[in-house]
C-alpha cells in the first residue's frame, strides 16, 4: 500500500477516530433570583468543576440534535459524527500539523520500522495491548477486519467508501496484527 493508503487506513470507519469535540460541563447553575430594583433576574455562573475526573464520573454535554444512531459508518447526521468521535478511536490519529501519530496502533507504520513493505504495497499495524471495549472485551485485529467488511458490504448503506476498494485484502495473523 502507498503512503496515501496508509493515510486512508487512519480515516474514520476502519476503526473510528476519537476526536474530543465536546467538553464536559460541571455542576448546575443556581436558580435566578429576582432583584428588588425591578431589574431582570440574574443567574450566577455554574461553579467550576473540582478535583480530578475519575472512572464512573458523569459528563454532561448539550447538543442541538438527537442522533438517529451512533454508527458514523451508516449515518449522515453531523451530530452522529460529533458524538461518535467523542467515544471511538482509530489506529492512527491526525495531528494539528497534518501528520499522523499512533493511537490504537503501537507505532506509525514506516519502511524503517518494518510496518511498510519495501514496495509500499503492504502495511502492517501492531495494536496496543490492553485496549478494551466499553463492555470489557478486548479490542483485537478481528475488530479492524470486521469494520472493513461492514464498510465493503454493498448491502450496508455506507455513506462513504472512498479509497476502501483500493485495499486488496486485510489479514489478521494474530490478535494484535493487522496486515
């Protein structure tokens, strides 16, 4: 695969990227109190969140639309992309300067580290160990292959298959390797 294909595999869909677009809101603003001068009621700002976030804490996010589903591969709503990107991650993550960095992969594949074949036609990703889904099941190379098959199945109303038909095959020689 070419460098272009390497970038394609970092796209949302194969394993969707995490893009933290939404911020957590903490606390609740106190109710407005009427003023005796007849001026409009004023509300104090919500207190700042204190302490360090912990597993199991609650995140409150205000959004303008309810997503029809949370699968960005099958949905065209903008809100679906925003919500799903705050929960799902990809093998690579785009950086502000336009480069990529490993996310669920252990390294950015290159010819130097053996992740890209000499002719550029094969890319190998090694997955980070210990990554689990929200239900505690391990994230494996089979999940990457499953996502690719969902995207390529013409029976699925996928909104964008750009570049995916250029991939000849995906193999998973073990749970932590995607070729």
